[in-house]
C-alpha cells in the first residue's frame, strides 16, 4: 500500500479502524500501531491489559520507564525496516523529532488511510444504518414535547437522554439545538447558549448517534406555533434543493459536482449561498473523508457514506438546514439512510 517498509499509525480512529483497539480518550496519545508487511503491532501501556483487538494484530505493552521511540526502533530493526511511513497530518512536532532521532528514513503521508476508510464494508454500513434508525426514533420521541418556554439546553439534554437511556447508544457529537437567530450560526454551540423557545420560533436540531463506533448525522427543523409565511416559503424551496441534490448524486462523477449543483439550485430558487460544505463523510468520525465541497478531489464510489446538508442563514433573524446521511448504492445512487420526515415539523 505504501512505498515504505513499515508504517506508523498514530490517529485514534485509524488505529480503531485497522486493529479494533480502542483507547479511552481520542484526544490523548495512548497508542501507536506499527503496520508491517505481515502483521500489525499495537504499542500501548499496561493500563490496557485485557483490551481486545483484531486477530491480525498483537499488542506490545510498554514497561515502566520504557520509551516509545526505543520500542519502535527495536521492532523496526528486528523486521529490517529502513523506511518508515507516518501520518503527517496527525503527528505533533515532538513526535516528528522523536522519529527523526530513531535513524530511519521517515516518509510523511497525509490522509494515508482516508480513501480506504471512506468505502464502507457491509458490517460498517449496517452499524451506520442502525445509528441512523435510532436518530430517526429519537426525533419521533422528542418532537411532540417541544413547547414554548423550553431552553435549547433542555432539548439537547432530552436528545442525549433518549439516545443513552432509550436506545443504549452514544452521542456522535454534542447536539446543536439553536433557536431563531442562533440558528444563523451553522455550528452554534448549544452548551454556551441561553436560547429559549417562543411562540413563532424556528428551531434547528442537529445531532448524531454512534453505534458500534460508527456515526450518523441528521438535521431537522421545527416550527413552534405560528411561524411566518416567509419561513414556510423559504423552507419549501430549501427542501426542494436538498431533494434534487440527493437525486443528482446518481449523475455525478466527482463529489465537487454535487456541491456545484446544490449551489446552482439555490441560486435558481433565489436563495443565498451557504458558507460551509454541502456535505462530509461519516463513519468512525462524524466528519471524515470524502468531502463534498468545491475543493474536493474525491470521485464518487460505491460504499461511500456522506451527508447532504444545504442551509439558508439570515443573520440576526433565523437559520435553517436540512441534512441527511446517505450512502452510494450499487447503482451509483444516493440512498438516504436517515428517514425521519423532512417537512417542516410543527409543534
């Protein structure tokens, strides 16, 4: 796969993908994997004794006071490694210096496993479908209970409670619950927000579920009481654009074509452009390859999973977005995995 004799994997999710080994905290460096020609060796510490990994991987536990660099050097010498690849987009500068001291030729590669990870196996796709189904069920559970006087944080908590207690699943990311002008910020931080629902409010709900380590992502809009005709008319146009974009996936070859088509449809409907990607890959991470934007160099391939999520954002007034997680079917079509109805929900 690579031009090097061996490859050092450092990214938490790539380690999970390649070996099934899952350290506790994705934000801390608790393991590396040396990928050799005929085996994978996980390097971690004794806190993870008893943790499971795939059958084609073995675990080396660091002894007290043992340096990671020394272990990497020793294993590489044992297997006659002269060139060592590494994830250029993941390592810290200190780790680069550590590898340079080892004495092998270091070959940095960016996004080394992105293309491989973007094509989902049947098992991966099954887990994502389960996550999407639970997300649909959570929306069905919580939307009847939305009412004026509730805060954004309360609804975000109901989402989390439903996912964890109702379906024994995990959050893929902190839910975005944004009311009225707050929804004009595409990645609004609900944890810091103080928004409260009123009669006539427009509410954006964006969340994901994680099942067997794989994520879903969905966004739906809720109108509380009597919303303006302007909101209803623009939502109808946006929904038409989103549906057409999913249908267009069948005719696309490069994923940037989908982004271009979506924005052209917005313009046809006299809607403003949005300042984020039309979509992003979904898998072990809720944002991964492939990318659906103007700069994407990815081709459409069967088995990819990504979102389609155009939006309209009016600063100081409101914002709206419609998002589905889709997969590329054997026929090259965009098959929606999130199935909760997309009409504007009224409560």
